[in-house]
């Protein structure tokens, strides 16, 4: 049985309180957890959980836990089965995707793959949200990354990678597909949401040493952050303002030494890498989390 643990923030990191939620009772399953944003608009962040392990005939389940001022142990507030692709190994994850339809409520998507087929299920937030599909988009095998409002039209967008990548643009109605931006085989969006040139548009990073794409009314590929995808180590990586100067910085891990390497933003599009961070023990970067190894 998977038991989700939520650590509540506080000034004293050594005394953070943890809340145990009621998770899936399915054995031998892997679960994914993600920030759903304020899915129901009550002022508290929510959590989305998806049963992600590959199975043949069983529909995978999605859960949402609503945040609250007094966040206590509980079961999911919303629960629904995702799509079922019978006879093929299924893998599924769920994530917050920002406000796709511009109604001021964050939305969630299920990302379902089975063999060479895939599906994105859009779940719109609201004052009384449910997990009934608000739009299914059928694809081949794919990956997807929330990228924010790339073009500044007031609707958040989603990058979809198949043979190449493209942008699924948000709008007042739920999108039914996406436009291919770069058809180059193997090109995927790997990191998004930061604004490296401070123009108010989020930017994103491509795999395979193809560098950086600057958001705006027109997407602009530039030779930026190539060290994160061409040099060794090459990921995984994440971003945050690590030194408090108001600019996004980047971090990756050295797979040999299991230590962190920072790229502190110096105002250029290719910040230099620092030496591996010294630490009492080596660290591994997994998504946005670093943990001892």
C-alpha cells in the first residue's frame, strides 16, 4: 500500500510536521504525486496523485487531495478511474497544467500512454471540480510539460513532444490538438517555466543540445543553456533562484560523483557551471528534489 506523506512547511526545518494521507491499496504499483495548484479555488494548494505503474487490463486511478488550513490525515477528496487501454501495458501520470482556459482556476491533466498510443485528458478546475473528462486528446506515444503562458495571451500552454515537439495553446475552449513547432526526431521539451531574459514570457529548454527557446508572441530558439544538455553531466535538472538575486538559476547532478552542480545566472544565456557542491554526503537530483546518497 502506498502512503502519501505531506510535510508542512515551517521556520524550523528539523521539526517539520508530516501528515499521512490514505493512498492506494493496490500492491506492486507505483504512484506519482504532483502539485495541482488551487484546483477548487478555496485559497489552498491541492495535490494530485496517479497510479502510474504499467498494467494490462486494470484502469489506473487518479486522486485529488484538497488543501486546508488544518491539513489532517484523510483520504482523497476526489477519485476517478483514468482511461483504459485493454491488452497493452499502460503508464499514467497526472500534473497541474496551469490555467488552460483562463477562468482563474488551475487545471489538471492525465497523461496516459499504452504501447505507441497516448491520450491527454483535461480536467478543468472550478469551485466544485470533478475528475470527469473535459476533453480527451488522442496522440501517439508522447511526453508533455506545462510551460506557462508562452505567448502572453492570458491562457497557459502545454508543450507536447512526439517525434519532435509542439505547443498545445490554451484558450477559452479546451484544445483538441497541438501545432508542431519543431519536427526534428528526438527533440523534447525537458525544463520549462523559468524566464531567463526577464521579458515576462516563460522560456523552455530542449533536449539533445538543441538549447533554449525564448517565449513570446513568436517562439525564438537561441544558443542558450547548451551546457545543461551537451556536457557531462547532462541531467536531470531543475531551476530556482538559488542565490536570491531575482534571476532563475539551474542545477543538475553529476552521475559519477552523485553531487550537485549549479549554473548561477550571471545575466547571460549561458551561465558558467560551478564545481560540484561539497556536502557531508553526496547528493542526487531527482526532478526538483535533492537527496542524500
